[in-house]
C-alpha cells in the first residue's frame, strides 16, 4: 500500500512543470500546510477567473504568480507566526525558485507579503521600487489572495463556498 502511494506521488510530481515542482518543493521544505496551500491556490485561481469573466483584466502571468503566492503564502510560519507574511516574502525571495525570473520572484514575494495585515503603502520601499503597473498587479493579486485565504481560514479545505459571482458596479469599480 505504501509503495502504491509513493508511485502515485512520483507520477504526480513528474507531471508538474519545473516551476510547479520548485514551488511545491519550497512549500514542503519550509513545512507549509500543503492541503491549505493547495486549497488557497485553487480558490485564488477560481476568484481570479470569476473576476476575469466579469471583465477585470487578468492574464496568464497573473494566474501563475497568484498560484505560486497562494502555495507559498504561509511558508514564513517556519520562522514565526507573528509577521509570517513578511517572513514568507523573505523566504520566497531567497528560495531560488526555478523557472521564475527575478521580477516574477519579487512579484510573488510581494503578493504573499500583502496577503494579510497592512495593504501596500507608499512608505514600503520594496513595493515602491516596483514599476507602476507591477504595483497595481501586486495590489490586485494580494487582494484576491487575501480573500482566498479568508475563505479557508479554518484550514479545513473550504468546499461548498458557493459560486462566486463578481460584477462591476454601475460606476465601473
């Protein structure tokens, strides 16, 4: 039975891209709750898809960055629960994620950093060092990740959270 399970796991891992294997390996290395990480990543993608269907701009890069940030958003808990979002950003920056450009690593780190507590502020030097379009991307993706994490707050694998409908208001916001 154990050998069968190991075989299934090996088949699963071999089907992943280098980027996905790198994210999964990093999450495992830092002791992330893999069930919660997978659930938050899936919820994030679902929310992003709903927003896209409602007319919000979202591209493949948004989906990829959000998936990685969703999987890694709590790796900082290996350092401390308090301020784990900041520790997560640090660990993501220094984890040598394969298949990611330095810019993609920084964006992933910042999305994970802003998944809780304070939103991005002009006083945050690392955030302000990003280009204006990347600051907007981080702000938007971090908001989606914050909601997805809240939907699985109990870490019980939020299922049956219902159909998420996103719509623009009459003002276009």
